[in-house]
């Protein structure tokens, strides 16, 4: 009889048993979801260098954090005068959402893409003096700082041409440009061989191209879309600068 009473005391009420089962279940599911989130997060960091026509070499890096449909591209480097720079580009489903450009940890420019109002808002911070300007997103505006990543995910067919409005947020200039897939090339960079897709960029239209006839070339790894190399005219229009992968 006493044993029966002891057993009854040890019995856990039904409601508490249900709560315990639920806690164990949610703990298990929670850990599973966390593991799934970690599995979906991908981080890739690649080192590059800019080779100026003057012979100067400037190292920089590009980090790509991807989680589901969201991608954050972070480019770290230095200006010609030695200031630390950082550019953050946020994309969702391959669409630019926001671009932030820092010098020595100070936000000097930001570009916001508003897909509801179809506007692109540019903010410049010049030593505390704020200047803003907006553009019509329907004009297919692509900001200069995002091109290095965007071109690698466009997947244009050989010979296909894509026309867009190139925005340079530094001087608030917009120019109609084109990007064209020039086909595949086998190339070697710093002792490593790649099968690359080559793109050509230039001003669109006969009249505009007469004012600035120079072309810009971008190479991306065929398999991964990773940026490999860039060659383009320097700002003075007289010399060629190059960016290339170091890894």
C-alpha cells in the first residue's frame, strides 16, 4: 500500500508531461533551424590588387556574405592618399537595396534604392555638409560601386548587350552605357589559369562614344562568376589601370 502511494507521488501530472515534451520538441526544432541557417550562410573572401599606370600597387579585398536571397558585398582598401575605405553593397534577389561608402570609418556617401517609389536617393557627406539628389529608378540606374559584383551575376549570352545608366555617386554624373559579353577567354593571372567570360563596357550610342571612345574590360570566372580582372582607362584618359585577383 505504501509502495502504491510512493508511486502515485512520483507520477507527473499529464499537463506537465505535455509541457516537457513540447519543450524538448521545440528545443530540438530550434537547434535544427539554427543549424539550417548556419548551413545557408556562405562567406567568401578574395584578395585583389590594383596596379596603377604609375607602378603603384594597392591591395584590397572583397568579402561576400550570402544568406538566402540576401547578399552583402564588402570591399576594403585604401585610397591613393592612404585613407582606409570600405564599401558595403546590400542586394536582395540580385537587386541593389543599399550602398554605403566609408573613409576612415566615416560615411561619406550612401545610395538607397526605393522600389516602391521607383527612386534612387544619393546622399553625400562632405565634412558634415550633406547633399542629396534623387534619380528615376525606371531609367535602370546602376551605381558604380556595385558593378564589380553585379556584372558577375548577369549571365549575358555571348554577343548579348545590356544597356543601363551608369551613376557615379562621387560626382553625381549619369551616363548611358552598355555591357556586352565578348565570349570566353583562357587566361593566366599570377600563375593560375582560368576559363573566363570577358565583358566590354563603354558609352552607349554613336555620339556619346565620340566624346569618350575608351572601353572598359571585365573578366569573370566562367564556373563561379568570381571577379578576376579589370582593365580600363585612367581618369586622365591617357593610361591603363588594372585590377586583378591575388588569392
